[in-house]
C-alpha cells in the first residue's frame, strides 16, 4: 500500500473514531439526568482554595498576589471536582458511551485488517 493511501486510510480511521466517540458521548449524555449544581460544591471549593494557598506559600517567595492566585486556582479546581462528583452518573454514562462507540470502530478496523477465514 503506497504511503499516500496509508495516510488517507489513517485519516479516515481517525475521523471514524472521533465520530463514534461523539455519537457515543451524545447518547450517554442524553440518557442521564441533567447537570445539577447545588450548594454542596462549596466545600470542595473551599478545601481546594486552602490547598492552593498552602501550595503557593511553600514555593519560592510568598507574595499576596501569588497566594491569591493559588487560592483562586485551587478553589476553581476544587469546585470543578465537586461538580463532577455530584454529576458522576452523567459523566459515567457519557464516558461509557464514548468507550463503547470507539470500541465498535476499533473492532471493525481490526476485523478489516485481520479477516477471519473459516473455510
């Protein structure tokens, strides 16, 4: 197989994988409950902010800007982790749909490259 055809085949396979992942993700997303944001995400956000300030305080010179930035970044990451945890069913279904969709495409490609002869 010439290099141009191999490259084209790889591009088509990559496109098929992306399309299958998108379809699987949408299917998993549509089956789950809608995203919920409640007041319980403040606790992971506060813990993350505290850890961010502590991390900024242990590295190099301690300035107010560095401590503030560490608190903001840590708080944002903590709140995001809390939001993901609260919506873990939605995340799980979406990721499961992506894995299932890409698995089908990978299996089809493997069978195309390794045909099974029963004769």
